[in-house]
């Protein structure tokens, strides 16, 4: 069964975003597990969508926000803070400069927010110079729930999950791959605890 996350394109009029969220809420009992704020971060910061995200606060839907991807380190920090504190994100996609902010790293850990990392996407788009720029090994060792994700694999060569895992595996080794796989299962939306435990068995 497919359990979708409903995507909100930042480039729409933010006044329309609550309609999208309400539609997602209508299908929360039929498989929809969350909402996602994505696309052009530089001109459309997360605070524009606070009203839409607030509609989910008392619902079973989870929330993920693409933040700190297309912007400077300073703006990225501000967007991460808003995504975490205002939009109550359960997941942060990208977070390129997260490692530079120990207080936000600790907040991610305390709130059990997963970091949905997309190294090949960010490398291809020129937001990082090499996959190691994320410092994913350090973040994982600190306790952040790092996961590895493909982002939009149809948009570029070698953008699929396997290639992303191959690249970070070369950097950090098999133990890291095992850990991010476990993180992905533990933080998966739409899986029961029984299903998670079954997948986590050796």
C-alpha cells in the first residue's frame, strides 16, 4: 500500500496552502501520512506557511520541511529554527549548515526530528562541493536521526537512493549505512511498531 506525503510547492500563493493541507487531512484515515514543504526556499521562507502547518498540529499527520538548502548559512539557520519551532517539523530535508549550529543539533535530537539528507541532489545543484560537507558522520555520532534520501532522482543522473548510499558508504563505512537504515525504519511514517521491529531484525 502506498502511503503518500502530500507536497506543498512553496511557489504557490501561501493562501492556497491550507486547502492542500485540508485535503491531506481528509485522507489521513486512508493512507496519507504527512505534508511536505519544498521548492524555492530563497524567496519563500517557511514562516509563510505557518497557518497551513498549524492545521495538522492536532492530527495524525507528520510534517517535513525542506530547509537550509538554497540559502546562506545565516538564513539557513533562521529557516531551520522556524521549521522546528513554528512549523513543528518532524523531519528536516537538507539542513546543509546544521552541523554549524550545536544548539539546533541538540534540538533535533531532543525532539527526535529526522534529518532527511540528500547528498547527490545538493552536490548536483551546486549547494555543496562534496558529499562530506554535510558532516553526516558527526551528526549521526551526536545522535541526530540521519536518513539518506534520493530527493528528485528523475532530475539528474545517479540521483537514486542506491547511489546516494554508495557515496556516503565510501565516506563513512558500513556501520554508518547500517545506522542510517535503522534511523529510516525507526522514524518511518505509516509503519506500525510491529512492522518496524520486523524490519529491524538482523
